[in-house]
């Protein structure tokens, strides 16, 4: 069991029933966040079995990408609460997946690794870099170097032979699903990665690519005039028909990338307007009913009972990136607090299942626990609750502050960082085939049919 490996501080923490949260009391928020983090980590056994196949990943039915998302959530937990109880486990997980070329190309997971999967792990690596999260020694490059290596593998996959550009959902031709589908999460992930690297390094090569990805996303119709972010399009018809299903995580990914660029460009109006527009479009993921004002829900699937395991985690990434947006563009704070304060209370009430009243359900708008449990449900609640502490934690470090830390010192450095230009490197060759893709649509044909029905109901 996981309990054998947690630190004494985590075991000794007061597991406050989440339903009793007081969002105006930081001690209460920290206590509930501790409880939710503990329940999330109860899903993880990789550091007990301690094999290459199990370290860093969560048991089936959870794919590799969601493990990266979970470690990003736990990095947020460490940063926002100041509780380092899980830091060694987080470090082991991240370093185990950097791959032989330190770029998150992991041969063991080639069968399920797409561009969006790599992007989600890159978010965790960037979280570590931007917070000077310690590394044990010099056997691996600094977090920021790893993030740049990731970018180098992605930029060479930008394909202008169809749709005028863009990344495909998948990476390897040997993966039968998704090579012709260009999705907003892969491209939004590359956009956010570029934006954050621009700020983290001061290298405007990344800024130029972020602008290029944004312009392409607008031109192809992934981001519409009202800043709604849609799922993707098929390159077989040159992206002529955009799939107008929309999910909260894609909205959040683009929004935070825009907010980072607002910060990096010292308040450029264009990026400010884009961030504000994306935030306004977030409204479609809140207030499903008159008696559920400002409570978040996954509008494409929750009301229709068709969310798969991946989708049950999506709200957490919107929460993560909304809270992060407040640190990059402070004028967004009042609106985001209005939405996420209410959602945090509702999410906490939904985490009242299990023997101890600490297990989370899926739907936050039902006023309590709905009995639908899972890794994603714990993660969504955790990200929403712990973000209540975001204003008290340091903002992400930037160029001139990020350093390679060994040990426990994570104070900003005084020296300027290196700003070497990225140089593309070849993408590795896959070593095994996949039986299933690691994302939403083509992974399960029946789910695709169900979601198409949702699309008809929601958009006609």
C-alpha cells in the first residue's frame, strides 16, 4: 500500500473532512488540501512496487498522460501549501520519465504517447523549473533544460503539409489512432510550452513560436471569435470541418499560455484581451443550473453521463490554469475568485464519500457525494481547493530567477540565466505498437458516438 512510503508528516496530518472547509481560513484550506492530496496518492503504488513499469504511473485504467497531470497537481500541492511530504516521491516520478535523451520521449510508453501526452508531462517539468524544485544531483539536466529538450522534439513535428500547420494528436505512425487528427490540446500544449519557455529563458524564439501557434489556432478555427476553444479537426479534409465539441482543459491551456505572454510582454494589450476573452468563454463551464451558480462542470459530458476516465479529470486543469492565470494577469483575480471560490466549496462537499468522508465524487453541483470515484475526481477537487492559496505562494520564477537547485534551497538566484537558442533534434523511432490511444476520441469508438450525440444536443 502507498501508506508504507509516505513521510511521517503526511501520515500525521489532520485529515479534515473536506465538506467542512472554510475558504476564508488558510489553515482550513491547507488541512482539506492535505486530505485531498492524501486520497489522490492513495491511488499510487509505483514507489512501493518500484519497478520501471510502475514508477510514476497509476494503475489501469489510467493512461500515462494522466500520471503526468497528477504529478503536476502534486507539485502545485507542495508549492501552495508548503508541505514537502511528497516531494521525494514527486522527484522520483518525474526523473523516471525523462527518457534516454532527457526529453520525455519514453520508450516504455511510446504506445500511448501523443503530442498532448508529452505536453501534459511538460507542464509538470515546467512547474518544477519555475519553482526551483530541487533535484537530487547532477545526473540529469536541470528541469529547464529538460523542458527545452521537450520543445525541441515538438517543434520538428509542426506539419504544414495539411491544414497550413499544426501538430497531429499522435506522434508515431505505428499508433493507428489519431495521426490525421489535429487537436487543440496538442497545439495548445505546444503554445503554452512556448509561452512559458519564453518567460523562463528570455529567448524570443519561443515567443515567435507561441504567436505562430496562436495565429494558426485562430485561422484553422480551434479558437473562435468569442474565444471558445474547440476540440480539433481532421487533416484528411485539410481541417475544413472543426469538431466543435469543447472541453474545459483545452480552454484552460490556451488561457494560461495567453496570460503568461501578457506577463512576459509587460502587459501587452493584445495578450491581455485574449486572456480576458478566454476567461469570459470559461463561463460555459460554470453554472449548469439555476441552483448551481458558479459551480464548474464538464459541459460536454457530465449532464449526459458519458464522461470517460480522462474527461473526469479535465476540470482540474481548468482550475489549475485559472489560478495560475491570476499570478500572470492580476486583473483576472476577482472574476476567477468568484468562480473558483464557489467551485471549491462545491468540490469539497462532493468529497464526502468513503469510510472517512474524504473520497471525491464527480459532479460538484449535486450538493454532495455522487458515488462516482476515481483518480481524476480527486485531482480536480485538489487543484480547485489548493489554488485558494495561490496568492500567498511565490509566482513562477522567470529568466534571471530560475536556477538548478540541489537540496532544499529554492530562493531566487541573483545571476542571469543562459539564453541559448533552441536547436531542433530528430524525433525517436517507436519501439512498440499501441492497442489504444491515450486520449479521448478515437480511443473508444463508442465514446466517440456518444459524444457526437452530445454535440448534436448541445450545438443544435
